[in-house]
C-alpha cells in the first residue's frame, strides 16, 4: 500500500478524483480520503440513503472509494473492519488536506509521494507555504538533518503574469527537496466547467477536459505509479471509451 498526500489551500477535489479514477482503471484499488476543512466530497459525491447523515462513511463513486470524516488512519481501519473489509487491500490511499492537524494525524511527512497543490493566487501560495513549514517542522522532530521530497502541482492561466518561481522563492529557507518538474494544470473556464458538469453527472469523467489537463493528469499518475506514460495514456483512452459506452 502507498500513501499519497496532497496538501495546499486550493481546491483539489476533482483533481484527486480524476487521478484516483485513472489509477483505479489500471486495476488498482484506490481510496480517496477527504481530510479537508470543507469536506467538499460530502456535497459533490452522492451517497446511499442515510449514509450521508453519518459523521464518517466510505462510499464508492465511479470506481473510486471516497472516505469522509475520518481524523486518522486508525479510525478508517476500524470503520472498514466493522464493515468486514480489510484496509490493507488498498493499493493507494490518496489523502487530501488543507489542515495542519490532518498532516500530522496521517503522517504525511512520511507519505510515499507528497504533492503541494496551489494556484498562483498569492493568498493560496502563502497559506499553503504555512502548511509546508508545518510538514518540515514535523520532519525535523525525528530527523534534524532530513529533507522533505516534494512535487509541485500548479493551476495556471495562459494570461497570468505570475512569477513561476515564486513558490520556491518564499519557501527557499525550508528543507524541501523540490522535484525539478512542475506539474502544470490549466485553470480556465473550460476545465472548471467540466468539473461542475461532473458534479451533476456524478462522475469523475475526463472526456471533456482539455488536452493540457489530460497530459498533466497522465504525468501525475506516472509519478505516483511508476507506470510508463504511454501505458497510462492508453488506460485513459480506454476509460474514455467506457464512459461513452455507459453514458
């Protein structure tokens, strides 16, 4: 099992949903754990009657299991055990959070892969870097000379004048080992509209996303799984064909 952490103040629910859907399409068992302050998936992921009223629940959504309301892995393990399920059967646990407490509870400093997700809005960058400071402080408690390997996902606009190195500049004093490749996702009306459309169609459907967005998804899945990019893109095309068939 691999734990994949996504931290940052920008909304990343649909992004992680698409990534999880693609990984699930490779035959892996994936659970997407919403540990954010807003718990957006409570409102965007449909539930069976009555379950949405619970503080904690797991529901399957478009080939991905979504967990809501859990404060740590132990709570999730106990919940699954009560349902006769084994937590260890999951290949990937995808943790989405914008909270310091959840970073600590899920021990994201030790995640197999850790992603910092942000737009170029300065408020989100600075608030996100506060989370990075917390991750680094946790790391230094157990390893005073250690560094935190980190991937960077950014949402960008073609008309932006933002400094693409701004995140690195204001986090330069932190013991972060940034991956050299930034995973850039377009932040335009088209892809945002697809996200909203998918909320109402109750799917993590990648068909109508822009080519740039799909390419960034494939590159992110490559980082997480180690699969060849060509193989991932083939999986994505098959997923799109299946979505057309069952539409």
